[in-house]
C-alpha cells in the first residue's frame, strides 16, 4: 500500500460539494472551492455577500416606493377623470335641454334645398288650440329668444330700432368669416339667413388685453362674440375646459335664454372680437319675425281657400306654418299613407 494510491481525505470530496457564489462573484466562488484559504479571506467574501444583499434590498425598497407613488398618481388621475366626466355629462345634459327649448321656440325651421317649395300646415296642433286670443297668438312667435322681456312692445307699431344706425362697416372678407362662424354654431345655425346677415352687419369690434376676462362665470350675459384674433381659454370653477379657436362664435346661450354665464373665458393673449349686444339681437329677431309674419299673412290671403278666414284663425295658421323644400322628382304625398298635413304651393309645379 506504499505505492501512493491512497489520497488524502480532502482530495476525495465529490464535486457536488464544491460551492459557487449565487451572484457570480469570482472571489466568493474561489473561497468556496478552495478550503485552504484563510479565515480573513472567507470573512471578506461574506462581507461582499452581505453588501450585495443590502444593495439589492435597498433597490427593491426604492422600486416599491416608486411603484406606490405611481399607483397613487394613477388614483389621482382617475379621480380627476371621473370629475371631468361628471362635468361633461352635466354640460351635455344642460346642452340637450337648451337644444330642446330652442327647437320648441324656433318659429320657422328651414331645411336647405332648391325650389320648388311648399308651405305645409298642421290642421290640428296643441299649441294653436291651447292659446286663445289674437293678440296673444301674435306675440307667441315673434322671436327665438326664450327670455322674458321687461318692456312692452306694441306690435301694431314699428319697433323703435334703427337697423341703419346699428350697422357697423366692415370688410367683405370679415363679413364672410363672421357669417361662417355664426352659421357653424349649433344654436344659431337654425336662424334664417337674413337674421344671420343682419347680425353680421350689426356686430362691432371689441379688443381685450392679455389676462383679462371676456366672460365671467355667474355674471349676466349681454353679448355674443366671435373671436377674430388671439387665444382664449374656457374655465369652469377655475378648472381649464378648452380653448376657443379663431373665428368661433361663443356666449350665445346668455342672450338666447337670459341665463347667467356658465363658464369664464379668459384672454391668453391680446385678442380682437366681434360683438353683438343683446338688445340689438332681440330687435333683429323681432324685426325679421314680424316681416316674415306679414309675408305669410299676405301669401295666405292670396289663397282662395283661406282668404275669407277670420283674422284670428289666419293668425293661428301662420303660427303653425312651416317651410318645406322639395327637389325635382321628390314625392310630396304618397298614395295610401295617412294624411295629417295639407300643403299650399308657394313656388314650383
């Protein structure tokens, strides 16, 4: 047995007992594989392991704090989104109510088309039968504004309003831009083209400095505006809602419904606007409505079937009169359908 075939015990340890650093550290692996190293070397390797574990724990804690902050920020954004959604929902509901009111008060809804066109009149309508009295009927459709007026107007006399004095000179290019802005507005686009033209003629320029308020929430509204130059922002309860593009009409609800301003409009830069006063707007509506009323009266008096009707009944028919346009080839009445209207041809064949 002296041939050297017997090896020391520490050389017979299987490879499975040879350790390695789980973090890939070469020094730790060397210590674990070589038991002949000193205690100080092993202690140093342990310190390295503890240091790495501390660094990893520190990094993990930092990431957890960062994740917590992000979750908190997400919750804040979700809460803000919920508030804005509720605000939009409230504004949408209010807008729907205003649209319904405006549609009910609109005395003539004109559908664009080409001649020929017919006057269609409902034979039986609640609004005609529920309101009695000639004078009351004459005042029922005189304007599109829903607000009550504090002054009494004698409809037998011309209103004390001079359109020529209210007109303001402006370039034709500006007139077109203002007309387009008013026609795009969802509340004003149903007005007659003549009413839009009269509004454009009477609008005058108003400028505002940076930082000033064109409209303040809660205050009564006496003007409608069209933005010509500059930047405007809309705020509600001091929260930003939107910006107003150039050549956009705004502020129309206050003069249509006699309500306070529902939001504030602030000038981000120096701005130029075209404005129209409430009183001028009302007079324009009254002026064109009265002219149209007289036009319809004269037209119905020329129809043999209606010319001998009493004045009060003719007035009720005028209140129910609507203009409908039909293109060539359109079917006005279809055989077999239930009839609820009668038609008076104004133009065409």
